[in-house]
């Protein structure tokens, strides 16, 4: 199935996430077909689909999916109602994938507790990355170990194993590193990292963040003054380079 | 408003003209109606007839003789006559009615000489030492019996007339002013609404009285305009909605072919072109939809206070994470100790800045350095996006700055159809009461500055 292996596709470094069951709801069979093949190509194997509100409820109750990707306009109802119905029984993450792009619709979707909102047309890559990010965030307790070049990070124990030495991570270092890891291969802004460490709307923590980054580098980098895993993007943020990941 | 007072002044002149015309008409009518009477008074007035009669008498030894022609005159006028001597006895008479006595006392004479004798209007004239009395037919003349006036009455009447004339003029002027003010009071809101309407703003006037109908029509017109705008915005939003699903499929599959290992290099290149063009269409329909929403005030701004520096970092990082080719560099310049807070619709501001970055990337396929500078000075935040790319000629820049976008133009020339992206940026900035400055030179890059009010923090 599918056209071929995507060059850009995320290499399966978290197999357990690929086992997650994805519920796809869209009244357009062509879209279901396309999204299914995109997800299949990326390694997701458990995909269930529904073409209507009623069918979606039925599939949801019989298959117990782990994440839902919902269209807003359905022939017999709308995706927002469907999300509300799902929320009554489950806290699973919900992503809206819809042709309705107006800001108000976005707010409606997010107010209903949706985790993300993607407006059509979308890049397959974008959908895959967002599903990944949300799954990682929602099912993170299941991902204990990160292999970096030069060390291993065990998030469940909050420690770094480098050359047989064990370095414990402080709570802030743990949060910062985890945020970088969830966005591995992508730049994360200073603001997002400060938020991860100090909560909502932090300001003036840039220097503290630099200090924490320095300490994290001392723990994870073979040569902290020449980092290879935790890179600085000047003026913007930081990027965690994970082997086998772009 | 000025044309309206001119209109009123013109009416004042017409008003004065009409009053003058009425006065003239009054005089003419008076002359026409009373001309006969006045003439009659002249030719055969009782006074004249009496005087002629006196002259037509011949008196010899106390015997009075009237000439036959004058008797005929009296006969024609149906007038009787008599002469009373100093003793009160009638010494001559002509066609004297029976009920008239033949002797009179002084008090009798005094009484009838002022008015009527047995209800005949009589006129008297001295003749020799006697009195000539002519009696006109009953009901032929009215005699005013109490015509005594104080000496200064004619002057008082004259002053009274002049006074009345000016008082009338004053009253008319007051009536005119009041009615003008009344009309203005009613018409002003209508004029204001019409001028608002001509700028495409919705109106709702509560006109009362005579102008209620006009007010209702204007309200109805406003409703029609709003409905048309709504219909147009809905139409655009509907079309852009319907394009999204098929475009998803085109973009999705083209992207997969681009990255497919089964396709040959040429096929992948072509798929990449489909991808890039689909992305262009995606951006276009999003811009079109947003611009029409802003154009017709369909979308209220979701204002919040946010940090522009954070937003810029987020935009830059998203841009880089989404794979900005190496031939482009994206640089941010700002004072990192500041927050650059502003109040506005974060999503729209983001869109505006993204559009500027898009423009720099799209118009410089060979790459360029994009520099974004953030400055806060005297309560204003300025976001400057510059690139060192190809830029545009002075002529084209003027075109961008001065010609209306085709969305707002009736003309259909190709020159008008410059980018949707910049048009949307301008709309967003204006909806935030901001300012936009664009400068460029051929071969020397493109520079756009957006200025917003800073939020004090």
C-alpha cells in the first residue's frame, strides 16, 4: 500500500506510538483513503475510519481508539458535537481536520477540548508530525528512554547515563529536555522552553534558561563546549538532534 | 451640509419673492374690485349731485325754481328733494314721499342731517339762507353717523401700519427660522446617514414624522448593502471552503509522489511543482477569505495583549522548521530584554508577518537574506521586514502603493492585479489602526514597516 517510503518520514524511534489506534472521521472517502495511506506509510498500523456521525460513534464504542482525527462537516451532524460526545466518555486526544478555516470555528473546536486544529489543505508531513507530537504528549509515560549520540536519557528516572556515569536531571532540566525531545529535530523557541520550565507567560528567564541549557549540555554532551545534540539557534531557540532523525 | 444651507438660502429668497408678489397681487386685486365703486363715487356721488342741484336753482323773491334738466337727473337717480327755510318750513319740494313732514324743528334738522330721514339716506347743502335736502332711495347708501376721530388718529394709524408691517416681517422670519431649524433637525441625521452609506458603512436612523418614510428607505438601503456584502463574503468563504477538500487531495498526493522512491526524478520534480502551486492556491484562498472577511467587517477582531517578540520568534522558528532552503537566511533583531507587548488579533498579525516573509521568499527564487527588526519607540512598535533581493522598480512600487486592489476596483486591467498577500497585510494593519510603509528599489530589496500602538506594560 502507498506510493513508496517517504524520505522525510519520521524514523520509528518510538514503536509504541505506532501501535496507537487512530480514529479517522471524514465524509469524503477519498480523504480517508489518502490519510490512511499517509499514516500507513509513516508506520501507523491501527487505523479505523467512519464516514458519518453515527458510524463514528459506533466505531468509537467498539474499537476504543487512542486518538481521533475528525472532520467538522459530516452528513448527519458536525464534528464539534462528535467531539463533545467522545469527551463524555474519553479523554483521548482529538484533532480537527477540516475545510472550515474561519477563526471562530477554530475557537469552537479548541473550546471543546480539541488538542489541535488543522485546516485543509494540509501537508501530509504536517498531519503526521502533529499526530506524533500529540501522541507523545498524551502518552508520554510510556516513553522512558532516549538514545542520543554520546548518552542515554531515561526520562522516567530523570537521569542521564553517559560513559557509565549517571547524572541526575533537576525538574527544570527534565522539563526543558523533554520539551526539546518532543520536538526533536525541530527548533523550539526560547519562549516555549521557558514556558515548559516556569509555566505560563514567563518573562525575563532567558538568562536562567541559558544556564540550564549549559548544565544540561554538561550532562548529555561528550564535549559541552562543542555541542552535537543540543544546538543553539541564535536569537530564536534550541534544537535537539536525535540520531536517525532529521 | 454646505450644499444644504445653500439650498435653504435659495428658499429664503424664493420665500421673500413670494411675499412681495402677494403684496403686489393684493393691490392689483383691490384696484380691480373697487375701481367701479370708486368711479361711481366720483361721477354721481351724492355730494356732487347735491352741489349741482344747488347751482341749478333760481331764486326770485323767496320762490325756488329748479331747472328741468336737473329735475330729470333727480328723477333718474330716484332721488327726492326739498328746501327748508330758516323757519323750518318746506318751501320747495320734488317727489317728496308722503311720510316726510313739511315742517322741521332745529333738533329734527340736526338729527337727519347727520344720517337718515325716515330711513332715507339724506344729503344736505346750504342754499341762500335755506337748506337743500336730497333724499336717496332707502338702502342705496350707508351713512356713518359716528365718524368723530381724535386729531392724532391718522398719525397713530400710520405708525400702526408701519409697525404691523415690520411685526409681520419679523413673525414671518421667526416662522421661517423655526421651520428651517425643524427641517434641519429632521434632515441632518438623514444627510449624515446617506454620506455614511456612500462610504459603505451600515446605518440605522430613527426618523420621526414626515421624514419617517425617507428614514425607513435609507435603513432598507443599508440593509440591502449589508446583505449584499454578507452574501459576497459568504460566497467567497463558501467557494474557498469547497476548494479546500479537493486541494487537500492534490497537495497530499503530489507531496507523496515528490517523496516517493518509486517515482523517477523527473516525475518527482513535476510533482514538486504541483505541490508548490497547490501551496500557492492554498495561500491565495486563505488570503482571499480573510481579506473579504475584513473588507466587509464580517470577522470581529479577537483582540488580546501579546508579546510581538515571542510571536516573531515563533513565526521564524516555524518557517525554519518547515524547511526554509539554505539559500535564504532569516534573521531577527530585537532587544531581548523587552517584551514588545501590543493589543491586537494575534492570528491576524501573525498572518500579516507571514505574508511579508512569503513575499520575500516567493519573489526571490534565487535566495535572499531576510531581516526582521523589532523596535519600540515612544509608545509604538515597529516591525520592519527587509530583504536584499531583487526588489521592484519605482513604477511598480507606485502601482503597489497607489492603485486599488482588484478586489476594490471596477477596472479590469492586469496592472491592478498585484498580490493578494500585501493587500491583506494592509487590511490587517488598517483594522488595527496601524500604519504601513513600503519602500523598494530595483535590485536593492524590498522593505515593509508595520507600526502598531504598543501596550503599556
